[in-house]
C-alpha cells in the first residue's frame, strides 16, 4: 500500500477548478469522494475493529470545500463514493 502521508493537498485550489468548469460551460461537476482503493477526501476518526486508525484519508476536507465552492458558483455538485473495499 502507498503511504497515506504522501497525499497532502495544501496547494489544492478548487476555485481554479471552478474557473475551468465555467470556461467550458459546465453546469455540474462530480468529485470522487472515496476511491475504490479506500482513500477518502475528508478527515475521519474512523478506526478498524482492532482500534488501528484508518489513515487513508485527507487531512483537509476536500469534499466540503468542493461542495461549498461549487454551490457559491451556482454549479451543481455531484459526489461519487465507491462501495468497493467498504469496510464499514
């Protein structure tokens, strides 16, 4: 497995995404909130049954930022959440 610490979206600029969506005339956009591999784009306190922290998540709430930014721009929000590898 990859080291989850390698994902650190400090420089992520969702406003830039919105500008791109607007330039192409998009009325909606979809974000993959949880990938099939299990990585989630929001912080969580989830633990496995043995108490081990589930570390495959973003320290930054990208889902909330994406949703809030798109709503301010009148672009419809869609979220994709893969149920594969869903341990909970």
